[in-house]
């Protein structure tokens, strides 16, 4: 598990979160009533009734302005609920704080990420570390259902940033539990790379990775030498967000190239279309599984 807050004072964010988790999936439910140290938080989970136990866990993170209101049923990521039943994994939909960093749900990813800092993964670096640890604590309370030693991460847009951020942070503390993460429509942003972007949540006068002390978003790419390694499953469309300036697609290419350059494994899927438009969610699951049968179990 990631480190928990112990005597750490977290300054309050502007506003107060109003969790909206839920799911109309027959095997879905919302889990709430816990804190990230600043705000009340929740998550949604689809636990297929007929799947062999304990199940591996796939995390899905929504994009900016999204939520976990109907996990695995509607919105981007909607097909993941059916795939959870097909392959027998638990689907956990995280939910960013609502209406605090801007409209809808957004994620508290650190903005100061450099060669010196690496990817900051302490509770004082981001409320998402505390939030994720609470989710793991909740899942770990039911070892008969959930195998927290088999964790997979996925998301689109800003949720792809979260997939990377929590994937590499969890990899630091539990190397054998994390073997892959998947992204769509957000890759790697590097200072002065010329890519247009949305404003940095912490210093909105700058794009992500462009503040004076910033360099990378949402992670610092490093080599993973443990026996499991860390595979990047990088998905995007060549017209993302449009064919005149596909800067999200370019960031995905940049992530794939940087990941491979340090000696990590990467699998890329380039399609036709716009932002967060998946050609195949099944391809995401197959990439995360990587032929092991640990995730795609049927």
C-alpha cells in the first residue's frame, strides 16, 4: 500500500467536494464516507457476481469534468463494465474532486515534476495518494473478493494522467502488484515541447509542465528493472483533438518514445478519430493482460 497521512497537515482546497459516485450496473455500487485529508471522497466498483475469486482490479479514471456517477455503464469507459463481467475482474472507477479545480471532476496531480524531484508520490504531494490508499484499504478489507496484488490502471484524457501517476506511484511501493497501465488521449508533456494544453490546476497561468519550476506532466519517465517491469499501453487517435493540431496525439507519441528509450516495454495503438474515442476497450484489457491470462481470464 501507498503511505498514509500521519501528522501531515494538508491545506484546504477552494470549495467543498460533493461526491457523485454510483452505478446502474447490476453488479455495481458506490463506496464513500472517507476523506483524502481535505475532502470527502468516494469510488464506484463493479464486482461481477459470477467471476472467480479473488479478482484482479482494473482502475478507470475519468477525464476532466467527469465523474464516477455511472461506473462501467455510461460515458467514456462505459464498455469496461461489460468487459469486467466477460473476463472476471473488478472494475473500480475513481472520481476526481467535483467543482474545486474547475467545472466537474478533476484530479490533484502534482505540477512540479522534474529530474530532481522524480514523480512525487508522498501524501503531502497530492491528495490522490491519500485517496488511493483509502480505496486500497477498502478493497483489502474483502480479500475474498479483491486481489490487491494484481492492480491495473487505465483512463482517458486527464484520467490517463492519473493512470500514469498512480500507476508509477503504486509501482514504487508495491512493484510486484503493478505490471501495466493504459492511457488514451494524454501522454507525456515536457517543458517547451510546444504542445498546447489545458491550464495547470495549481498555477493556471501556465500550461501543465510549463511553470518556472515544472518540467514534466504527469510523471518523470524512469526505467523499471524489477522482474515484473512496467508496460505502457498507449492509445490515441491521430486527430486528437483535431487534425489541424493533434497535440494530445503528439503527447501520446512522446510518452511511447520516452518509455521505450529508457528500456521499458510499450505497446501502441493509433486510431482515427478525436479525443477519448476508443476503437476497442477489449484491446485495452488485452494489452494490460499482456498474454498472461491474469486479467483476461476467460
